C-alpha cells in the first residue's frame, strides 16, 4: 500500500470479470499474528471500475482509490501490470 496525495493504491489479482465494466480484485498481504507471532495471509476483495473491460481473470493490476461510482465500487483500475497466461 502506498499513498500518492490522498489516494491509496494496491496491487492485486483479478478474481472475477463477470460484471460489466467492473472487476473484483483480490489483494493479499501478510500480517503477523498479535498473539502467536506467526505470519498469516490476509486477503481483501475490492470491486474496481474497468471502463474498457480490458482486465481478465488472473491479471495483476494496480488499483487506486476514487470517488464512489456505485454502492460497492470505490476503486479504479489504474494499470494492468501482468497479463494472465
């Protein structure tokens, strides 16, 4: 996670592209458990705006925070980093 101005950005994998102009991006991060001190994976799923319908399942994308576009969409696909094989 990084902040550019006030906008947050995340890198994640596209988990679903079945909606029109929307993709579900899964962001995985490792965090240390507060009691057991073991590293565990934590995932969050964000709905991101993809106006050109370019993203496919498995693509690595950069998403950034934006104004609310719909009830669930508050993120926009900024760049496709890697294409799925």
